[in-house]
C-alpha cells in the first residue's frame, strides 16, 4: 500500500507525478488560496507525509491529530511556520529546501536595493500618471549604489551571494553574523563589524538572517535611530525581524531615505497597511525565490525529502533530530 500524502498547494505537474509514483496523493489544488486550517485539520488525520508551504501553520494541535505522520516537507528555506519542538516530540521529521534558491534570492535582494535607491517604482508611476512635463535637475534623484557601503545582517549562503554581486559595484561590504567567518572575509574582501557599527556607517542595510525569537524586531526604533539619514533598509528575510510601526514612523519623519520590503509581519499584507502609503518604500509580495527554474527546484527538493522520509531513509535536509524510521 502506498503511503498517503497531502499537498497543500498546486505544484508543478512534473513534481506531482514524481510524488504520485510512490504515494497516494491528495492535494489542495488552488494556486492562489492557501488551504484553510479546518480542512488541513481533517486531511492530516490519516496521512503519512505532508508537503506544505510557509503559508501553512503546522502547529502542536495539528500534529497531535496526525497519528500516522512521519514527515513534513516544507517548500521553503525558513520553517518558522512549523512547531519544530512539537514535531520532534511526536517523532515527525521536518525538512526544508535550502541552497537551490540562494542565487535567485540574492538577485532579487540586489534588484530591490537598486530599485529603492534609484526610486524606480516612484519614477515609473510619475511617468504613467502624466506628471513628467520636463527634465528637472533634482527631480526624483536617489542614492548612488556604486562605491557605497553595504551592511549585511546574516552572512549565510544568500548573504555571501549578495556580497559577490555588490563587489561588482565596487561597494565596501560590512557584515554582522552570530559567528565570524574568516574564510569568507578573505574570499569576498568583506569586513566583520559589530551590529551597532554596521547600522551607523552603512548606506544600505540588507537583512538576510533567519527569523527566530532572538531576531524578532531586531530592527526597532533604537536601531533605526542609529542609521544615516540617507540610509536604505532592505528586508528579504522575514517581516517579523523589523518592527513595522517603528519603520513607518522613521520613514515618515525622514529618519532614513527609504526601504525595500519583500516580506511583512502579516502576509498577505493588508492594502491599508501604513507602509504602503509611503512613496519611499518599495514593496513586493514575497517573491525572493520567484523564478520559474528556482521554484521548480524547490518543489523537487521538497519532493525528494518527502519520498526519502517515507521510505525510512534520512532526508537530505532534515532539520530536527528524530529517528527517521520510527513509524
């Protein structure tokens, strides 16, 4: 008998076929609507494997109902949507999809940095609204990227990839990380500094660190007050790392030049969110890894993790320390 699997969103056909070859699959087939929690509660009762996205909250209550569940394969790098402690307690493997989205997310991060610095969205709207009447010496002037100082918070794979891109713009690159990375300093020509100093001297600050209890509101009123008046904050990690109310007040009062945000504390973000009203904020709908090739790679990696776990083998990207052939 094939193991039973539930997939929480419509996925690429070739990946669905791959899973269906070895599993009995049920799937929420809506592409743009997350599966409701109450439906997930019913579906999880008898399944052996769950293929989910970061839009699903896999909490203690759900896992308590999942008496047969062996593995949760998350199609994302982050896994703050899953109660890892509860999963481990119940002997449920949890996997993620790191690595395959590194370069694509670094592309997006640097693109967002440039769009914010040069006010590209604001300038496009200016043209489309019919406001472009003449060339003006100082109209829509932004910040130079070349030769500026970039501060990276979180030097993981994506942070390193971002640094490589910044080198092409002759940027001075600083980083802050939980642990110092001497090899990367030599390889990339970057400099380790304290968190406080990074905030004070950087022209651009890019947040690429995991969201944990320790990093919740890592950027708050005090940290924003340390930044330069012409500084730009970029967040492509998780929304909860930045206190959005503090950021709004800082931007509205011209405490910093601008912000580029691909993530929000609550997603999807409400259309009446204050940050969406500011012209010096570029906002995106969490598309850091959104290239066709990368999303297919992510789905394929999640599928491989799922299948290995269901076969009683150790998945490539096992997050928690469980006995992987316990059930």
